[in-house]
C-alpha cells in the first residue's frame, strides 16, 4: 500500500482553448448530441412534487449514479460543482411516491409493461406476497414476511440458500451486513453486481500486482503523458469524467480510445459544467484503435513485440529496465513468449495492422507517464482475466506503476460497488481479504461464530442450481436478492425465466418493481420495500473507483411508510432464524457497523470516523504499489505470458458485443441514443461489411446463432470490420448461458453470430437451413 496521501481537488484551468473545440457552432446546433439543458428541465419537472427533497439529495448526498465519488456537487479531483444527467435520471428513484395499490391486483397486466413502465409506477409500498397460482400481490406484515422467510431457511440446507446484492445505491454498511448475515446463516452463496462487471479486473490485478482495486486516482489523469481508455466509454457511463478529460487535455495529455466502435461520445462532448465546452464542445480523444472484439490480447502482444524489436536497435528506448529488474518477475519468459508470436496471427486476431500497432507502441515508449483505464469491453470475455493481466504487463514494462500520473484503473460503473467485495459480499472473499483459512479464522475471532469453509457459488451458477434434482444438496430453494433484474442482465432471458420459476421461495428486497419481480415461484414470491441510501438512519458510506470512502448523510424528506433500512432487514431476519444467537449480529445504529468494519477490514480503518456530510478518506494512500513495491509475497509484480485466444472469422459471420445507450444499468431512459441517434433495436455494422452482404442502411436484418435470433435494423457505423454491436439488454438473447470465464467466473457477454437480410432469413422455411448455418458458425469459431 502507498504512504503518500491524496492532496485533494485542484483548480480547473478555465482559460479558453479554441484548439480543443468540437466546432464553432454554439451549443452544437444541428449536431447529434445530448441536450443537457432540456434533460435537466425534464428531470426538474418529474421531481416537482418533491423538489426540495430532490435538491437536498443533489447538494448533500453522495451520488448514487456512477462511482466517481461526487459528494453533494463536489469531488476530490477538481474544484467546482459537478452534475450530470446520469445522476439526474436516477434521482426519481429516490423522490417518487409509493405506487397505487390498484397495480397490485393484476400481475398479468403488470407483465405487459416494460421495466421502464414498471419503474414509473412508484416505490414498493409495503411487504407483499404472491403464492403459486395467484395473479395478484397481497399485502402482508413485516413480521409475517420475515417469519415465512426464516421458516424456509430453517427447513433447507445452507447450501440451498443464496443472497445477491445489486449496485442500486447500496452502502458499505448494507454489503457488510449481508456478508456477515450470509455466513451467520451458514451459507457462502453470496454475490454482487460488481462481479458481473469487474471480477476479472480484481483477479488479474491480484495475480499480477497483488492489489484488487485502482492503483491511482482521477487526479493522475491530469498531466499524464497519455491516458488510454480500453473498452470503456466513460463519457457515456461516467459523464462527470469528461470534466477530468477536459482538464487533462488542457494539461497536454494525449487521450487514446481502444474500442471496436468509434464511440462518438468519446470523440466530442459538450460538458455542461464548463461554459466553454457547453457552448463549443470539446474534442476528447486524439486517436482511436479499432481492435476486433476479442482481439485485445493479440494487440497487446503486438505492442510488446514492437518494444522488444525496438530494444534490439536502441536498448532502453521502450522498456524501463530499472523498474523491470527491481520490481517484476517473469521478464525472460515473457520476452521468449512474445518472440514466438507471428505478425500475421497478431494482425488477423487484433484486426489492426503491424504499422498501427507500431504507432501505439511508439507513443507509449515516448511517454514518461501513463494511466490505463478499462471497463466491460475488456472484462466481459471468457478470457477477461488474461485481458487485464496484459494491460498490467504493459504498465510494468513501462514502469507506469506506483507514482504520480501513472497507474491502472478498472473504472467502476456504479456507486458503491468497489466496496461490495471489500465488505465480503462475494463467494471468494471475506472482509479484509480473500477467503483463506487465515482470514476466516481472524474473522471468527471478531464475529464469535463459525464461518462455513465450503466454496460458495457465483450468481450465475447459483441460478442454474435451481434446476438440480430436488434432493441435491445444492439445489437452490431460497434466493434472496437485494435489487437486480436477472431477466435483463444475464444471458439467455428465456433460460433465466425458467430458473427463476424453479426456485421455491424468492425474496425481492427492492425499492421498485422490475420484470424479474413478476416471475412466478414454485411456492411464493415475497417483496420487501427497502429504503434508499439517503433514507438510511445514521447515514451510510460508499467507496469510489479511486478507493475514496465517502460519507452520505441521512437526508430529511418524505418516506415510504413501511420501507426499512436494508441492513436492519438482514439482522432482523437472522435473529428470527437463530434467536438464541441474535446478540452476535445486532447493531444499534449504522455507526456501530462502521466501527466493526474498521476492525474486520484493516484497510478501512478510518471509516469509523466518517459522521458528517463531506467526510471522506482514501484507503491505501494515493498510489498502490508505491515506488513499485507490490503487496505480493516477494514484493514484486508478475509479468505473465498470455496466449492469443482463437478468433477466426469467415464471410457472413461476425463477433457481436453489447453496448449502452441512454440508460443506467438495465434501466433505459430513452429509446434513442443521444450520441448517434440510434434506436434500441438497431444493429451497428460497418458499411464495408454491409456492402459485402448486400445490405442497405435501414433494412431489416437478422443476427442469429445457436443461442437465439435477434431481429433489428441495419445502422451503418464506424465499427471494425467483422464486428457488430447491439444494445444491452435487448441483445442478451444472443449470448450463451452457462459460459464463464475460467479464473473469475464472469459470464461471457460476447459471441459469434451470422448476419443476414431478414427476407433471406425468413425465406428459408425449413429449420435445417438455420441449423446448417449455425453448425458452420460453430466450426469457424471454435
């Protein structure tokens, strides 16, 4: 861990810089772009019934949108106010009233609604029950609800019980309580939303550097020689970050995007909190490398191959030999591995020429500092962990670790999810570290009860366990989920519908309904109304991407009468299962939970002092692995030799990835993408590929494979040839179920498909045509 402390926000250079303008037309008139003023006015209108409460949330609370860590309207990176439409869109979840009870009378009518429409009905008003065969939800008391759940837990094996927590503004206190409750009840089947996004990041960083979080800060972006966004569209998913990018550009930083699709939001953005940018926009990226979907490992091997070849001509021109010698292992093996790489294979897999790879290799070689940022474009592959270890290889070879303006940053998409695993809400970890015997014994001394030692399942495996034989020891019989909509976040929605309906008792602890809430259960569905983070008595904390732990106070305002604080629900349930031991899992207030967190997870020593608005501390110091010293057994990082995954392509067959539009997680706020005017069922394809297939823009086309069939409209976009993109979650129908990354067990979110004109696809009447084409597809990509 580092010793240097974060020095706090810096002043933004506000001098005009016309060379960075996106154009000379004021407000981007006539261009496809977000309309921040219009969107802000719309949000104000939606929240007019609770306008003062909404204002207090924005000015006093910690943002529950992304994980940049905006507290009130300020953060630890730049002086001045920050506000984005992502946060504004989420605002209504906190201010809306309870739903009208009339909607609870007809489940079939609710099933006709989209998740957007369900969300707009309002907050869950009180505990609800719906038993098998019933078409309505019935109001029940909290005692009745928790007693039913407790009785079911008593009747089943702990291995047949599972918990899940989403990223919906959940605080560290709730994650910690859930993690402790699960072990108190004897189960290790507990998982969280961050694992579906960034578990390969943590797994790879652990094995490469011994760390499990971002090694640097957002401030390190500003003044770094180069800032690389790898499979990450921060301008769309974390809009406030565009202000950091603007500051970095003003400081002379080069910004590079590596992505199959040339994301327009990363090229030009109108930053609402900077007057100059709000009027004229800002050109963000300096260059774009359109790597194939799944071609990142080949691309990075190509970078290293260039470096080793450059070193033969001029030693020291590309590799920081002092850093490598003093702070890494595996250099000789990596060099030998890279020497065996064939340029033809690297070009074919990456989709980029040897020359383009050289240009990037030279840029990094000439840079004295650099920050690498990535997101799901790198992690959500069956080789996601290897992708991230490759990024770590590049950083170590250049010495971009443990110092100012350098580092590795898995940027988080949602507020608080960085803390979920650190609080132990994960089948592979406990508070304070991995699920090792030593750590388990340490926590048993703190908690004063035994922790089960069997390996818990990830949420994907857990859900599949509902289909096991009735007498199987791991047959899922009770699934307790705090938020989450698996029908719209997991691959193969039809399969997920089946597994949800094969669970005896499902508990949905949430603030709103979604489509998963309406799925049947074999015995009963119980719905529990939860408070938001701003309603949590005694306030709560969340951890940002850069390891800042922020205190968000309880905010005065209207309340849903029967909604309860989530950590209180967990300990109340636990006390009903084991009343004779309830004293082992009771707290009087959130402050006591923070006191215990500081002991259970030593990195969080400091959280106990967070009590007022604006309180914050950063665990681990400004830089992890400061001065190259890694928290590994020998203090060194590990350079790993990574093989190129199979990535063959043939005519008519494409790799497909999913992308986000105007949405927060699976919650969609517009059917139209503000950055490219695309509709939700548009399929992005290059004009070159479309011409080869005889497809015209706007035509109906079909993408299909052995998992499903997706019908959409061809939209010509600047995407790497041989690749297409569809919106998520609509495109989940094409994704394979039960395919998990080897190291981190993340579901596969990329796959191969055949693309055809709709008229061609539908003209083939017999199924053997489709089966034959799918068989050819499997042969070409295996």
